[in-house]
C-alpha cells in the first residue's frame, strides 16, 4: 500500500511540474508575441477578480498538499 501511495504522490508531482512548465512556456510565447506585435498588448495589466480568486484557490491547495481534483477522462 505504501508503494502505491508513493507512486500516486510522484504522479501528482509530475503533473504539477508539467502544468508549471506549460504555464512558463505560455508566458514566454506571450512575451514573444507582445515583443513582435505590440498591438496585442492588453490594456489591463492586472488579472480579473475571478481569475485572482481561482489562482489563490489553486495556490492554497498546492501549499496544503491536497490531492488534485478528479478529472473526467476524455
């Protein structure tokens, strides 16, 4: 049982790393696009209130070590 828990924990950590890498790549892509196409730059520099709340919820879940929510396959 301990081995299964360790595998689940590692899978969760890999998923978190994958999500972080995707986020970073999207930020890089955004910066490249803004550099070459300044007209794409958003007028609003801060995230919306809903987006800020969602980000805080995710951060709290990550810092508490809670498992990710179950997702429906495909």
